[in-house]
C-alpha cells in the first residue's frame, strides 16, 4: 500500500513537472514562503531495505535545493526571521526556512557544511532525551530488527503472528505492518514495551541507537554556537502529544525546552511537534504551545506559508524534502506550492 501511495505521489509530481502545471499554479499556491522539513542528511546507502528512507536526503540533494532557491532569489532565513516577517506582515521578499527534526549527528556532519556553502541558516529541533542518550528511536530499532531477521514472530494483541522477512520486499511488508500496528497502540509506553521485546528477541541493542545517531549535549554545545544554527524544542521523549493528557503534553513541551535551555544556556522559542500530523498535533496542542510561550511551532502538515499564517503561528505547515523523491526536477514543483496544494486539498490554512 505504501509503495502504491509512493508511486501515486511520484506520478503526481511527475505530471506536475511534465505538464508545467506548477508554473500556472505558482501564483495561486506558492504563498509568501515555505518552511522545509528534513531529518537525516547523509550520503546514500546501498541497502535495499531502507524503510525509513523517506527521512533522509543526500547532501547533493540539499545542495541542489539551496542552489535552486538562490537562483530564484529566495531569501533563506532563520525561524526567528520567519516569525518577524509574519508578525510585521513583511512579505516584500519570498523566503525559505530549513528545519531538521530530532537532532541527528549527520545534521552537523553533512547538513551544516552544505548550508555553510550558501551561508544559509538551519533550525534543528532537539529531543531532550535523545541528547541525554536515553531516547527511544523505535522506528529505527524496528528497522534493525527486521533487517537482521529472516522471519519475525510477534504478538499483535491476542494474535501470535509470523511475518516473512527473507527478502527486501518481504521485509518492507513486515515493517509496514508492524509500524502501522505500533503507531496505532494507545500510547508510547506500549510501543516501547513491544519494541524492547522485539529487540531482546532478535539481539538488537536498542540503547545504542540513540548514541549512534543523535548529538549529545556535549556535541550540541559547539554546534549550537555556530552562527548559522538555531536550536528548537521537540519535546522530552518524542511522544505523540495528542495521545496524552493536556498536563503531560504541556509538560513534554515545557520541560523538553527547559532542559535544552539549561544545557545549552540559550533561550529556546521554537517548537516542532513530534510526528506532527493531525493525529499527533491538533487544536489542543497548538493552544498548549502558545500557552507555553513558544513563538512558533511547526507541524508536518503539508503547505506553504501564507500571510494568514501569522494568525496560526503555532500551527505552521511545512514542505517535506522526502528521501523517496530526490530528483532535481521536482524542486520547482516543491517551491511552487503545487505539490503541497495537491496533498492538502488546496487549502491555504490548515490549522484546526
Ligand atoms: Zn521527530
């Protein structure tokens, strides 16, 4: 199903490229700017089974995107500047803002050098438990379990199941099934319990994942000192906020931020909601982020920034630079707003 959806999206992007429809749509849907969303930036890997590949782009693709924006004369600005332009209604120049979620070490090693070539700033949203070394990156642990095993035995609720994982295609199917099941569980604790059981059974060191991939506080200190870097908050545990009480959700936002401020000795005024889709961040979370004093908060809902976004500063949409579509031909489609308009049903504001 996911493959089918990916193919439809690719076909849609392809059609927009070939027909040039994005040139016609640009004046209507491109808004005043865009906030781009990335996770990992690192060289392509060869492995056929890469179920989290949508979360990573190669440095060359990031460079192509930055060149494209510069060639169009689009300002590449910080989230502070996005906030300022929105509240001052200063839209004389188009803008782009680059945001990277979770605090991966590759952001320092591969993203920052490319951004530096263009003197372009980046915002990195840090999960405090990830920096602490105690975070649970369950989607990566799941990938490691399935990569290693030729069959997966698991209990989905009351049913004991056995999933084939002997080929890359079978692994992808098994990953999709388990991933969807895990995301549907009542809360994070359930996901962590099930992942811990799978890791124990298949010999995956789940605790090492966080250390291997995420910057520690000691690494974040010099990184945050770079003049191009802004650090934002991304909660304590990277939980699905909508699945928790308002008390816990507010605590995740406020304490996640306080820990970063304490460790890095700087104010943190921007937030990204973990997962960020409408099942993880809605009207209640937007209000909680506002009440917690965040100046902006970004979702993963697709969309460009419009002047009206100024009234919804804690519900900002983003444009994903998705690792499954790293083709320079889609860059004008992404900046035109045509792709996001197609995906969000041609809405300018999606903040309910
Ligand atoms: Zn995240």
